[in-house]
C-alpha cells in the first residue's frame, strides 16, 4: 500500500527526516503504541484473562502499528464521525473478538492522542532535529574560528559603528543558536504524557477494578513507563498546555536565531556591501531574466521561514486555554503544531545541504576580505569617536568631549577624510585645554587612535571562546545519543 506522507505546512518544504513522525499516514503510529501499551498493562494486571492475552502476539501489534490515517479517515467519514472510535473499530477487527471488547479501555481519546503527540515530538527532536542542530553548531564554530581575526565594521541602526571581526559577528549568532538548543533540550525532557481519563481524575480506573489491581505502581505510570514517558502531575481530559508550549517556543526561538543569520547574511550580500558570498553551484540561476544576478536565496529562505514559524506559534498560544476540562476548539490548531518543527528542520537542512562534492552549504559560504577592508576604510577616520571622547575625559579635558567631537571634529573629519585624532591635534594648537588633555594621554592610546583596526576590543578572543564552547557542547550531545 502506498502511503501518503505529506506533512503539515507547505508541500514545497518537506524535510525527509520528519516524514516517519509527521507524514500523514503515520500519524496514528504512535497512538497505536499507546493503545498497545495499555493492552499490555491490562494483561499484566489480569484485567485481560491470561488465555485471551496470550493471543495478543507480535504480529497483531505490528498490524495495529500499521493502521494508516487514510484508513481511519474512511471509517470516520462513513460511520463514526469520530476519529478515535474509527481507529478503535479498525483495531477491533485486527485483534479479533476475544480482545476487541477491551480495546481503548479505560481510555479517553486524548489519553491516546495527547500522549501519542508527545511521542512524535520527542522522537522528531531526538532522531532528526537534535543531530541537525549539532551539525549546524559545529559548522558555524568552524566559520567563527576561521574568521576570528578578519576585521569588519560593526553596524548599528544600519550605520557604521565600531570595529569588530567577522568571527565575532558569527559568534553572536552561534551563541543564540546554542542557547535556544539548550532550552529545546530542556523542554524536550519536560514533555509528559497522561492516562487519566475523560476529565483527568482517573474515574474509570478507580471506580472499576483496574487501579486496585496495580498495587504501588499506578496504571498510568505502568503504561507511560513502557512508552518512555513521565506523567503530568495533574491533567484534565487534555494535557496541561505549558510543557508542549515551552518546547515549541524553544523551537520557534531557534528558528528566529537562524532567521537572524539569514537576515544578516543577505544584507551583507548586497552589491554595495559584498562582504558575504552565498555558495553558488554550476547552472544555478539568480533571475528568470537578469542572467548576471546571484541572489541570496538560501539566506532569504532562512528569514522567510522564520516569518512562517512565528505565525504558526500563534496557534500554540491560542490553545493555552480551554473550557473547563476540555473543549474541541483547540483540536484543529493542535494538528498544525508539527509545522513548527517541520519549518525548523527545513532551515537546518538548508544550511547542511551538500553539493555534488559532499560539502555542506555552511562550509561554502565565502567572506570577501577585500570588501570587508573597503567598507571598513570608508569610516575608519570616524569610528574612533568613542575612544577619543572617553580618552579626552579621562585625560582631564575640561568640557564636554562628546560635544566637541560631535559638533567640531566629526564634521571636519568628514570634510577632510582625516582621522579624528589628527583633527583634534590641529584644533589643539588653538585650544590650551585640548592641548593639555592630549599631552596627558598615554602614548599607546594616541597610537590606538590613529589605527581603527586595533580597536576591536575582545572581538577575536570572544569569537574563539564561543567556538570552543560550541565544540564542547556538540561533543557532549553526541555522547547523549
């Protein structure tokens, strides 16, 4: 049988790694696991007689696991008008008449659905997202280290600011990715399941001879332990929304960090800036008509995917409330929650896409050192206004050095193209106060003020520090796997 593995979100962006978790016809696979675990516990505690339970063989379990969404849809639309009762009918036919009566006992729909969704999210994170995040972190750490010393003009408000290095800029992105990754790991570990019944109070388990057969370990805990999950401290018919909400917010935040990388890079690829070069493969086209163009398509897509993801997260916020013990309003939006992970995986895959030689996209990003130097030189005579102003005040200048530079020295530097310190030295010939302050400055400060490339602070050091931390972080996560 051919499966429909379309996932939530735009069909154009469908990461292969996630199809096994979120592909349409696989959506009931984890639900089947929950229901199978319940039947197993029912057998273990004697609710299902031993003779009947012996018939629940591996082959039957495998058939339950293979129930497709398309099959469920068919029964739901023609008969039940309820998705879980449709699944139950199909499952009852598979297990046969002796076990059929106990399928889905003592569950409510969302014991199975919510817990199954948690399994999907946990596995998608563990087996697809986390390895890809790790790879991106390592690749970015390599770039940070490679360009730790490459001088670049820093920019605030779109204007030239203070000198930094390319590695430092990249490290700020890398650090955000690591932070979001840490939060994603934390909240993935906090995802919980529930087997607590129609209003969350375990009514059927307590009122009927089920809980009494379980001894010290509750029915819920027995089932969830089989699935590798912890239970919510308390629930209604549905899980409390915060664990999933925070998990998906961490994923959304990581998408934003990758979007930031895309925005910065596409801006730095502008013709008049040209500091970053996106990898281009033979035959790649930049425009349907302007054949000479090279567009920042991957970087644009990174940022655009973030836009989509943040809007998807609005659906998560909408489901943070429900009526009393549960209503059906949040059901439809929740079906779209995987889109956030699909979008994130797409962003990661874009950065890790290999060319025919096996080199990933991040390895092939180019930094144009000449463009960095050219752009830096445009404002090198102006960008040392900060150290000059502070040095003057520290050297005893009587007056407002900031105002002096802003009103007098900077306009002259713009007009002449000379460094601010040269303009200051010329003005000092007519100002005893300024001359005294300059004479009181240490020689090394005067020399610094003549060479903007030396005023990069700890940019290189911080870049390497973040790169080292990133590698340690990535190595520790490999050990977890």
